[in-house]
């Protein structure tokens, strides 16, 4: 791969990601045995995580995809969120597990949980690959979290900076992150 345009430092290696995703898959498989599991993947950042996670889940489950748009100023999400791609399949009566790349302020996930809990689902929980805590504005506690980190702007393994770097196989911290605004969702 050509040299990235921004300075960055590896935070979670490919091996660490693979190990942790396998653990999450095993835990979810045990917890949802006998249930009607739907993995509701939040596009676009969670697509690589979800692709790896679903193949470590040993239960029959469905996959569906949503996309949200959020409008925030600079690095913070303002909490004005709307669903630009709704789910495609029946969700009433089923056990939803939202699959997200990263929870930062928590406003997006809080909105999604509220939205899906009003859809006659049997249960709604969430799994995030990264639980980034420093700027949290809600009291959300992840049902499943791959890794916790305090701060920083992370890219790779699906996470982008202005649509760049999603295809990096590991996760990196942008070293000059303070200079960057978080890329808004489409
Ligand atoms: P929240 O509503 O502040 O929790 O924002 C969640 C969304 O912001 C994530 O789904 C990402 O799209 C984006 N985001 C937050 N932090 C990062 C990061 O470090 N790297 C890439 N995207 C991020």
C-alpha cells in the first residue's frame, strides 16, 4: 500500500483484532443460543468488523444494514441524527444486536437504541468494536465492546477519515487528530 498522507501509529494490530473478534463471536453465540438473532450493521464504518464478526458467530442469524446521517460541528456529533437507510427486513419480535464501529459521544447509538426499541423488537442490544470514552455524553454501557480507548481519532479496519483509510487492515491513531474534524456521515 502507498504511504498514507497522514502520520499515524498502530493501536490495534491485525492479530489483536482477529483474536478479539473471535472472542466476541463466541460470547455472542453463547448468549443468543435459541434466539432469533439479527445483526443490524451500522454502515459504513462497521462493514469490515461485521463481516469478520458474523463469521465467528456459530448460530443461524440474519444480517441487515442501516445508515444514519448525523450533523455535527467539527469533532463532535451534535446529536441531530436521521436514518438515511432503514432496515430491509422484518425486525418485529426479533432479537437485534446493533453492530457499530466506534461509540464516541454515544449520541448516535443512543438514538439508534431508542429508534429500534420502538419497533416491537424482542430485544435490542449493541456491540461496538471500539468504546471511546473521553467525550461520552450519554450513560450508555456497551453490551459487547471489542476494545476500549480513551481518546484519539482512529482509522482503519472500516474506520475512516473523510472516507480515507477504511481499507487499512489494522487500526491506527491519527497523530495530528486535533487538526482534523470528524468526517460527517453521508
Ligand atoms: P458518536 O455519536 O459521537 O458516538 O459518533 C459515532 C460515529 O462517529 C461513529 O460511528 C463514527 O462514524 C464517527 N467516529 C467517532 N470517532 C471516530 C474515530 O475515532 N474514527 C472514525 N470515526 C469516528
